[in-house]
């Protein structure tokens, strides 16, 4: 099957939900990252999310750099999809 633009997103190309992973690798994961910055370059942000179905974990992070100060938040919790 050829690749599509959706292959770069946190979406499986099957009708199954995210808890159905077709690999036995316990370290399999899906991750999504997004970042951007202001036109003047003074503000930068980055956000990410990861799903680890075999480990039953979902986590995320947001980081903002503004006026030389960086603030970050990290979160993680059980996925509870099984």
C-alpha cells in the first residue's frame, strides 16, 4: 500500500482503535510533534504526544520559550484502553 499524507499523523490506517497494534514489540509507539515560532523569533513553542499501547501509557509535553525564559510541562498517565 502506498504512503499517504495521513501516515505522518497520529492515526492508524485501519478501522481498529489505537489499542490494536499489529506488532509484538512491547516498545512500539506512535508520537506526534508540532512546533512553531513568532515572526520576530522571540517566541517558540513545541508540543508533543506519545502513545505506548503495549506499555499502557500516554504522555505529552509542551514547552514555550519567550523572552529568553523556557517553561515546560510534562504529563503522563495510564492509557487504559485495554
